[in-house]
């Protein structure tokens, strides 16, 4: 059952998580915990922050580990943020029950996959091999990795050294095989093969089962420029139909039924296949058509959220605190 925190506890969570970017707002923490009735002196609080911060790190990593094993879906988001006076990135992973933040110097699919397990491991098992084949690598790479298939590697240097011994040097091949090995190890440790990751169409999060935020897609449609009243009316009708589908999916997620599923799919096809001589709108509809599978993930996984607003709100506050 989701746990809904009060605004005071939410502020407390943010105050502690800013510590990972090198900043501790002890005054905010003191103000928050005394407001909710906890009796503590500012000296006691500073002592906890100075001498026991690793306990908070351990708890945060344990939380992500549990979520990765037992959550049907995770919302993900990242944004630029400064850490210790340098430009970097902040990544959010969470759902309606928890929020996890991590500061990194760069972002990529490899960096994201390394965040998920706490202690990254690398394993080219059947699951990792399946991911790799979907990326269509050259046959010679599939042959080369046979020498290290099903071997565990506990850090990236040892895994990269193993790739070197197999003769794999090409950067894109190394990158793709590393992603496959990280995924293989994650699923070997218990992460569901059909874990749903919900994002705003960000490339590094497109792994396993990927869902798209409806609000993000609608923003792209809103950007279509209209020049006549007729075009404005046509676009408004499209957006109205778009949001009606969204509302039907919300209802479906609470009461899924095969008949309703087929109707929603058919109505989505009807909407995205609309015929028009308006080139800008035609491009928007074509793009919408390519998003079908990711927008309708809810039909197969009803617990999946339809939008990613929570992650945007949470990480915005995190970045504001970090500055």
C-alpha cells in the first residue's frame, strides 16, 4: 500500500538527500523534525550528520534494492545539476511509494544501469544475450563474447579487460555489450524481466519494457503551429480526443477488461491514422503512431502510471536544494 508522506516529512527527505551532492541543510532538517514533534538539539543533529551519514546511504540503497525486486514499474528522470561546484546530472528513480536521487558527473544508459543494483555486476547470461541480439551487433561480436558468457564480473575494469582479451575494442560494441551484461546481472539478481520503466522519451531509459508519459507526448502536439481558425479547431479536436483516450485508460487501469482493451487500441489507431493535408499535423500523427506501444503499456500492465509528473516535481525540488 502506498505511503503518503506529509509535506514536513517530504522536506525532511529532501534535506537528507541533498547530502549526496555535497550539501547538508542542517537548519532545514532541524526545523522540519522539530516541527513534527521530535525533540532534539541542533548539536545532536549535527553530530548525527557528521558521524553517521553512511547509515542514510545504506538505507537509501536498500530502498532501491527492494523497489527493484518488488515494484512492477519505476518512474525515471534526469536533469542537469551542479555538484561541488561542477556541472553534472541528477537522476530520479521512484514511484508513488518512494523517491531515490543520485548525483553523477555524466549520463548514459550504462550509468543508469549501474545505479540500479547498488554494487554493479556484469553477467552475459541468456537475458543479457537476448538484449544484445536486439541491438543487431555484428556477428563477430556475438561469436567473441562466447568466451565470457555466464561469467560474473564484479566491476567494470575487470569486465572491460575481459572484453579486451576477446578482441572487442570498437567503442559502440563495448558500450552495447556492457549494457547487456549489466542487464543480465540485474535480472539474475531478481529484477523482473518485464519491469516497466516510465520516462519522458529519454534514450538511456529505453530498456526492457518502456512506457511513455502521455503529458510529455501531448506537449509535442501542442507545439504544432496553427495559422488559421480552421487549423486551430482541427488541433483542438485532436487534443480533445487524445485526452479522452487518456481518461479511458485511467478508468481501464482500475477495471481492466479485454473488450475495453481492444476498443482503446482501435480508437488509438483511428486517432493516429487520421488523414490530413496539413503537413505539420501529419508529422505529429505519424510520430504519435510510432509511440503506440509505449503509450498503451497500461493495457498489458494496468499498474503503470500514465504520466511522469511525480519524477519532474521531485527532482526539481532536489536540484533546487542542491543549488
